C-alpha cells in the first residue's frame, strides 16, 4: 500500500482570493485547509493575543 492511498493532501496556495470567502462552502474550505506559518504564529502569540486580554490593556 502506498502513502498516497492512505493520505491525500490538497496543494497549499500562498495567496487566497478573499472574494470567494463570502460563499459559505468556500469559507469553510479556507478554514479547514489553513496552514499557519511560524511567522504568523509568532505574531499572533506575541502581538495579537496580548492585546485581547482585558485585565491589563497594552
């Protein structure tokens, strides 16, 4: 048995056309197939998430 028979990957698009996101099926596909980069994870953890807390505003 080959790996390709067990696991199937969709190609990763580096650019997503957001105009297609207003269709619920396309928006669901975007969420299910989103791959977060290391840079984006770092930005979320160090910049965005700290701003979302209410006890001590940044």
